[in-house]
C-alpha cells in the first residue's frame, strides 16, 4: 500500500491510538512470531486459524515458530513474561497472517488494531472495550454497523451446554456439512459458526447457550447489556456468536459493517477469555479485548464515502529557478518551523517543477527566481482552492509567519 492510499491507513491508526490513550490503554509492541505452541494452546488446535491457516516454520535452531495469526495469545504470553500491574490495559497495531483464500476483505497478511484488558472480571470493562471500538468506528466514518453480542458462559456452565449440543448434533450428524460431520465431536461449538446451509439449518433447532448460563454468568451478561444501553450503544443478541477462536468465555461481540458484502463484513470482534492466561502457564487472570481489521475498515470507509478528504500532501512546495540552493535552505527552514515542505530536484524547468508541485498536494508554491533573490523576497502562489493562481510577494524573513497565517 503506497501513498496517497496509505494516508488513510495512517489516519485510521492515529485515530485508534487517540481513542485507546483516552481510555487509559498503553501501547504494547510484541514480536511478529512466537513459539507455535502459544497459538496451538492459546487459540486452540481445533480452531480454523490454527488447524488450517497458521504459517508455521522451523528456524535454524530447530524451534517451531508461527507468524502471529492474531494478537491476543501473544499479548497474554507477554503479560505472563512481564507481569505488569493489573488491570493491564494494552493496545496494539500488528500485521496478522492467515493462510486463507485471498479475496476482497480477506488477506493472507492483514493488519489488526486491538486492545486487551487483563486482570479484572468487571463487566464494566467489557462495556468499556465495546464502547471504545464503537466510538472509534464512528470516528473514522464507519457509521452503518450492527453490533451482535452473546455470552458463552464459563467453566461452570459451558460443559453442560457442550454436552447438550453434542447430544443434539449426534442425532443430526448426517445432516451436517461435509466438514463438520463427525468432526463436530472434537469441538461441537464450531458447527455454530459454520456458514454452510446444512449446518445453518441444523443449528436452528439446537440448544441455545442462553438457557444454560449459570447465575453468575447471567448477572455478568445482564450488567454488560445494561452498560451498553446506558452508553446508547445499540446491540442485538445472537445466541450463535461463539467466534472462531477457542479461548472465549462469557461475553463475545462482533461489529459488522452493513455497507460491505456479508461474507467479509466483520470490522471488529472480541470478547472475554478468562481462562487463557492459565492455559498459557500464568496465574488465574481474567481478560477481555477485541481485534479490528484495518483493511476492512478502509473498505467500509470507501463504501460509506468516509475519510475521502484525508491527504498527506505537504503545505508548501518550493520552486527554485536558481539551481537548487534556495530550495535546499528554504525547505529546511520551513520544516524546522513545523511546516511540511517539499521541492523538486535535478534543476528541473519551471514548468516541470510546477507539475511536481501540483502532484505534491501542496496548497502553496513558494517561488524563488532571480528577481526574488535580488529583492530579498519570495513569491507565494496559491495552487488550489478558491484563491488558486493568486500570488503575492513576501519578504524572506516574513515567510514562515505568512504561511502559518495562510494555513489557519
Ligand atoms: P478475529 O475475529 O479473528 O479475532 O479477527 C479480528 C478482526 O480482524 C476481524 O473482525 C476482521 O476485521 C479482521 N480480520 C481477520 N482475518 C482477516 C483477514 N484474513 N483479512 C482481513 N481482515 C481480517 C481475533 O483475532 C481476536 N484476537 C480478537 C480478540 C482480541 N479477542 C479478544 N481480544
């Protein structure tokens, strides 16, 4: 992704950083690859991400490593290694690698923005991370979204549900899709997020997790929903939202962009994973977070006509007809003063320099020729906007102030 398109990527990351900082999350930077066991154990052997999509390789020391397919398991691994004080509230931006069939909105390397909050079970944290994702999406202009929420119960109530679901699937085995027939025995929940018609039809009559939640999980979920209502965040309950990664407990959620094709319209999802720290060898520590795909956000922005005005052009383009020394000195001076400035190189003609100036996105050209040099002045020309072509002569030592006032 090159400029100018990458300016929108940059803007999305910057806005996310702003939202994360304002909610008390600090940046966490982790390695792009880990011991493959971090994901095998953390995300789960039976998840598609690990079973089919993980990039694994052996390094020169014979270690089996994996390119990070998602951010949560490695953030938890870092938490166990560093033991920061809790609640540990971390945000990240990372490439993620999944061997999927590439298509619009689905890539073998995509980029995720995410947060993880470790060390508290408080349902208000679930609300806080959902609210963060909701306001971030709104701030970049992804406004037509649907939020689905569910609770997956905990170690107390989930086993009974799994058993009930397994009994139901055993009775409907022959009706399941080719992939899930028999295979559901390894993890019956995977049938619930299968998109194939056969599994969707079987699912309609399956037991629902809602009817199996224990009292504590029920209260926890009720408080999350109450919080979303209090903050004015619209949600829809979806009993089948189990998400594709095996670590989830209690709250799960997903935002879909309604402007995108439904197969790839998940612009962010996450949930609780109260058992994951222990699974990876740390002390019992609850956690909740989400990941949001930058490429999908950009697609949704495009579909909604958002972020169209994000340009990373410079403010001023210096056109030098004297051989380049003036451009060298002026661009440096302007940059030192906090003004974005660029120039052409190789002693190009006035016409060629103006062409590059136009492409640079600059609103102003600062022209220095023999006349300007003799009078100690420069010519400022407006390149775009309502005053385009207007030009004025400005004393060299008033240039910075003049550009600053033209910018504001
Ligand atoms: P995930 O739903 O697998 O969750 O991915 C998070 C987001 O990444 C998706 O909502 C989607 O926007 C984007 N995404 C996933 N795969 C691709 C792909 N192949 N191409 C483009 N975008 C993609 C997780 O990864 C969890 N770690 C989220 C989480 C954090 N749960 C708790 N904390």
